[in-house]
């Protein structure tokens, strides 16, 4: 049966292509106008699963309905949600359509097919709603009592089974609910743990944790011991009334000017960590000069992200220079004399050459030439997927790329260039809890 279905799906594609090209011939809509649609069955559009007919599917599913007199169907509804219908996906015998990714307000367990002349056919079809999905949290290190937003999908609040949120096993007060965003108050006593959202459709758990220390590289409080002095330019370590979790470091001080073109100023706008020592051969002292891939797990790095907490006062907004996030191996930069290390590897010592090369890095530019960027003095969590680290300094594509965990020995975060012109500014970026985590 599967071979026949494969043939049928291929034929459907061919028929649709022919219908688009043969514009001078009678269209499917003209041919079937005035007829009542007939639905025989539905199947998935995934060829590997196409030997099974379906009578139910989840939100967002890609389906093919098969029948007769379908060419003039103008509307398809699932429960009380109208699907987006592409005319090129409609023939006399097939309609390919996606179930709207919206939780229905009224459940009828019917799919409705309506033509231009008002002919309507209903077909029994159940749409299932997945368990809540949690994608991100506005600040993963927010304090107890702070109100945070949780973004995701399928946040269904049923009057008989109210939606709940907890930090680990500690329930949180919910301020507001929409299908894709929750506003909640961080509960007293919350500790490092996943966020759990439970609805009538099941339980969803975040891949990240509140107060996450997984993959921590720099917290500036001693978890890893790594700080800001393994480079030419030591950044300040500060603890004050604005701290999110103890000490933090900064890019800029609110007085130094970043030029509109994002000019080079590593004295004020560069955080550098280079592993190594001045010993011969170079070694990597524990909690001082370790290679970052010895501190955190960089295997499967393309499915991980660099995260950190960020705070920018509104009067010290950022509007020039891209944030360049540059990981590199000891073959590109290290701390100490050039030569060899204790493992027999060549090390090159301190340098800026790798920054100016085509070596891949991430670029983050949330400002525009007309709109400066700040967080209104509040801490937020920034997440940058490592798979997107494919640029060089001027914003063009890199010519050499991160290819193994050994390329993650050092880290530099530098406001520089990026290929966009901004506005002269005196930004102050407070940064804490730099970590690498699974997506």
C-alpha cells in the first residue's frame, strides 16, 4: 500500500504543477463551482508515514484531505479556527493544508470545507493540543517577587483545569496568560530547577533552569574561579545595588564613547579570556587559566547556545558596534609565551590577529540607527545560538568556522564594527553568568 501512496502523493504534486502552468485551461475552481465537496479521508503529507489514514492530528500538522469536487473550496476550518489556504494546494481531489497553530475556543471535532458559492461539507476530525511548550524566560536569574515573562506555546487555561506554573516544585503566582506568553511572579524559596507549566493537555518542562549554573563559564563569584584578568585588558568586577547575582562585569563605563562606526576600543569595550600561563611549556592552571572546553561541555556545540544576563540603563543606551562573541582555540590565541603547551600543542600567545581574520563569530546588534537599545535598567537573559556564529568582524560571512570542541578554549566579547553604522554613544553593558547550555 505504501508504494501506491507514494505514487499518489507524487501525482498530486505533478497535478498541482500542471494546474499552475496550464492557465489557459479550465481551473479546478471553475470545474467544481456549484458542486458540494466530498471528503473521503485524510492522510499526513509525510511520505514515511503516508500509509496511515488519520482521523486526528495535532495543532500545526500538515495534512492532505482526499475526495471529490474540492477545486472550489475557499475556506477550511478546524473547530472554530480558520486555516490559511493556498490556492495552489487545492485540486479537484486533494487539499493540502496546515491545522492552525491556535488552541480552539470552541471544540466541535469537525473540519469544515466551504466553497465560493456557500456549499459546505463537514468531516469528523479531532484536533489534539500538545502539552505546554516552554521556550524562554525573560530573566532566568530574577529575584523572588520579580515578575517575569515565559514565552512558548500551548498555554491553555481551562476553567475546569486551570493552568499552573512552578519553579521546580514551588508554585508561582500567575499574573496573566495568553497562548504564547505567561507573566508570573518568581516564588519565594525558588532554587535552581526547571520551570514546569501544567495545563489540561499535560505538563511541559523547560530545557533550562531557573538560576541555571549548567555550563557556567564566568559568574564572577567563584563557581568556576575564572575571571577577567587572563588578557591584556582586565575588566572591572563590580557588586552593587543593581547586581542580579553578586558580582558582574561591564563593557563600557557609561562615559567612554563608542563611535558610530563601531571603531576599535579594546580598552573600554572588550572582555577577553585567554587560557594558559607564563610557564614553559604553557599549562592551564585550574580555576585560573583553564581551557573553556575543560570547564564546560562543548560537545554537540551546534545544538547549544551562549547565555548571559544583561542590564543596560536607559540613559546609557547602546547604539553603535556589534557585540562580537568570539570563541577560539589555543592555536589562535592563548595567555603566555608562544611555543608549545604541556600537551605538545602549538600555542600562539596573546594577539588580536584572530579578531581581524575571517574566523567565525557571533554578531548581536539589537539597536538600529534610529533606535538605541537598552533594558530600562532591568536584567534580562540573552541567548545566542552557537550555530549562528558564522560571521566575520564586518558582518560578512566567515571563511573559517568552529568545527570541534577544541575551538572553544577562549572567549572574547567585544563591541566592534559589525558592518552597520550607528550613532556615537556612551553605553554601559552590565554582564553576568556567562554560560553555554543546550538549546
